C-alpha cells in the first residue's frame, strides 16, 4: 500500500472559469497538472465532484492513518464480539479503499 509516491503530491485545489471547473494538482502552489471536470452537465455537481477529487490526497492519507490505528486496535480485553466484527469490517473496507486509490 504505497503507490502514493507515484501520484501528484497535494495539496490540490479547485478553480473555475468561464470554460469549466478544474482541479489543479501540485505541491507548494506549483501547478504540475490539472483535471477538467466534465462528468455532469450540472455545474453545481461538477463543482462538488471537483472538490471531492481535490480532497483525495488528504482523504487517502487519513484512510491510511485510520487503517494503521485500527489494525493495531482490532481486539483486546473488553471488546465484544460485535465490536470486534465491526472493527474488522471497517479495517477491510479501509484496506480495499486504499488499494483502489492506489490502483490495486
């Protein structure tokens, strides 16, 4: 789970002009590239999609941190079977989301 080195580093930000909505990708304000959002004819939905995409570097980092924490705290004294299963399911969900984000 470490394909992050191959992605454009964050932060990413959203900008818009008369032609569309863009996600600008680059570190420290240096523009490395951009994505143009065309997925929906609805401008508000395109803007919402762009904000979600721009949050990807932070979301992936948060998922990895949560997975690492949860992986070390799945069971233990006083954890019910139901809570153990919930933590196990959440850990699996996080692992799958991270793998998908990293192309796995």
